[in-house]
C-alpha cells in the first residue's frame, strides 16, 4: 500500500469517528432538553391543579361568609368540610 492510500484510510476513519461522536453528543443534548421540558410540563400541571383547588376553596369560603341564613349545625358541618378539604 502506498502512503497516500494509508493516509486516505486514516482520514476516512477519523471523519467517521468524529461524525459518530458528534451524533452522540447531539442526541445527548436533545435528550437532556427533552427531560427538562417534560419536568416543566409536570410542574405546570401540578401548579395548575393547586391553583384550581385554591380557587375553589376561596369561592367556597366567600360563599360561606356571605350566607347569613345558615343554622349553627350547618355552619359546623360546612366548617368541618372546609377544614378537611384544606388538610387533604
């Protein structure tokens, strides 16, 4: 084999190895970004659920205090239900 044939084989191998490494690094970056986006979506869903529950509890508390026609037993029942909802 001549020197030029050996040099061309070495260059071809180096190009192959470098391109394979570049592909692996690219896939690692894409994978990490995908994980980050997925965790953001999970946190957004949790935050939305908590905010929705707080909104419902706030509306229920406001309607409780605005209603003047409740008996003592109804007040106690609604209060215990409200406390149970806030503790869960």
